């Protein structure tokens, strides 16, 4: 399947020539259209087949005071934790919305997307009403994202659909227009058709179009759920596109909302819902989706259901406290540093380093070596470990305790090599293991290395 082969800086002409000699008689494989709806991150691809794909809704400030506070305080660890908890609960894709009037949404969206991609392998749904914010996020996103969203207004169609085409993203189309959210099934289906036609005209393939027929609250209008379900069913049957709904909107204003949400998600799945946007941490809702897959024979031999629930007396939702080691593994700098500070009150600093920090780094290194973890996760883990070590150093300094150095090492990338990501990771890890690192930077002349060695009497 390869079409182009080559090398990066440092690859010699002789090597490139050898590559050419070994591949010149090979024909690239023909690329064939597979007509599959699929999104991806840099490590994971999610194909939309005949089973529900769960989109986690928790990275969103709407109605969440603590999340708004995290945005205002630039607390990326809190946001990352929201993502990690949804991954553990079974989400396939994460919706990312940081729209808040008190912050710079463009800047924060880029920070959050970068942070999530560094620790979480799931594809993202980029959620904003601003085309500018969406483009900033799409520009740095590694993989094929979902844009949430476009609608039937001309302004939206002309500004958002070109982004889906330019960046190869899938697109969610909301069935509303200049007149607002239609009261009738027919009008929502009409707007869906308009969005689908315009998207195809601009070059977005049909399989990349996802229609949202909009979940309205039944506390304001009891027939709202039926209108949504019927519109979605008709869109699915008439146009053959994928569908999505923000499930929990249905219960707003009612007590015991989860009861209503759980019943609604089951009804929606039966009426053609492909991508429920919901809280995967809700035991009853995730249970309803898993049960639906068993009853519809999607989950063959109930393997996923049994795997999720075997041995459980009852699904209980509880928030697990992370350890320092887990914070390092997940790349949570601030949380790791806070836990380290607490631990130092009754744990010896050297014991903390030898029994917790270094084993956590070893585990991350082994995961990277085996291909279970990837470069962004390795970098975040190294940064998190560095934050923990910094707390230990500061504490020891206050207590007039000296840390014993294991020795000094000179580090550099060679002349002609301007890449320093690997070097910086090595530096952080070596410092965390107790070495003093003399970092000469990148693109370093050999004479500079020799000079530094002589001046510092360094053996490595």
C-alpha cells in the first residue's frame, strides 16, 4: 500500500539509492473507495457499523460549575481526568467543548485538544459554534475528527462545510435553520436533506455526514421526544446517513433524570440512533446500551456484556482516587505534584523516588517499548514525573537535605539534526532518575561536545 518511500535528515544518498533499487519495480496498490464511515486519532480508528458508537459528553462546561472553574484556572488536569474517566467507562469518541465567555475559546480549545491527544488515544468530536475555533482545532488534530456542528443556516453552511472538506473531517448536521428548531418532523427532515445535499456538493462524502435531529426536553413539550425519534427514523431510512443525538437533553427540568435518559436512549437506538452523545459514567445508561446490543444480537454471544458485568453485584458509579504512579502514567502533572506533596508528609523522599516514581517511569517505558503507549503519552508521563520530582527537590531544599547525584551526562543532537523531542524526553527521564544533565541543545558541532567534556570532566 505504500506509494512514497524516503528518509529524514541524516539519511545518506547511498541509502536513498538503495531504497530506490529495492522498490523501483514495485507498483503501488490501487486505492479503492470502501464507503465506510470512520474517524480516527493517531492510534485508534473507529468504524461506524451496525452497532452504537458512544460519544462521551462530559468535556463540556454547560451546567457544570466545576468545569467552568477549570477552564478559568487553566486546570488541564481536571479536564484530562474527565476524558480519562469516560475512556474507562467505555466511550468510543470524546466530544470536546470549551465554550465559556470568561476565556479565550480558540486558545483553550488548542490546549485541551493537545492535552487529550497526548494522553488519550480516542478520536475527538470538536464541538464549537465558532468556525475559527473549529479550524484552530482541526489544524492541530492528528487523525480524522468529527466537526460538531453545521446547521441549515446559510452562514453556517458556507463557513463550516468548507472546513470539513479541507481537513477531511466528518460533520454533524443539526436540523435547525434561520427560523430556529422546527416543531414538525417534516421540516427537520427537509433541513437534513438540505445539509446533506450541500455537503455532497462541496465534496464531503455522504458517509462522512451525521445528522442530529435534536433532542428537546419533554418537560416543556411532551411530544418533543416522539418528533425527534420519528424525524431521525425518516432521515435514516430516506438518506442512509448516520445519526446522532445529545441524549440527556430529553430529561432537563425533570427529577430522576437518569431514569428518563435511560428509557430514551433505548427508544432512540431502536429508531436508528448510531452515535448517542451521553455520559458513559452513568451505570444505567451504559448498561442500557450494552443490553440493547445483546438483545439485537450485535454483541455476539454476549461477550462484551459479560466482560463488563461478570462478577459485579450491581453497577455502581464511583470516582476512583488516583495514585502518584497513575498520575505519572496518565500524564497528570498538577495532580501528581499535589499527591507527592501530601505523600512527603509521612514518606521519606528517597523511598518515594525508589518505590513509586521510578517504577511508574519503568512501567511507562515498558509500555512504549511494547507499542502499547506512544510518543505523546511518553512525553506527558515524563513531564508529570518531572513535576513530582520538582516537588521532592523543593522539599529537600527546605529541609536542607541534599539529593545524591548519580553522575553527570552531556546530551546533544548531532550536527545536522534539528530534531530534539527525543533528546528532551531522555533529559527529563535521566534527571528524574537522579542524573545531572548538561544539555548542549540541538544541531551541535562535535567540537562543542569535546569542549564540554573537557571543561566538565564528564564520562558519558
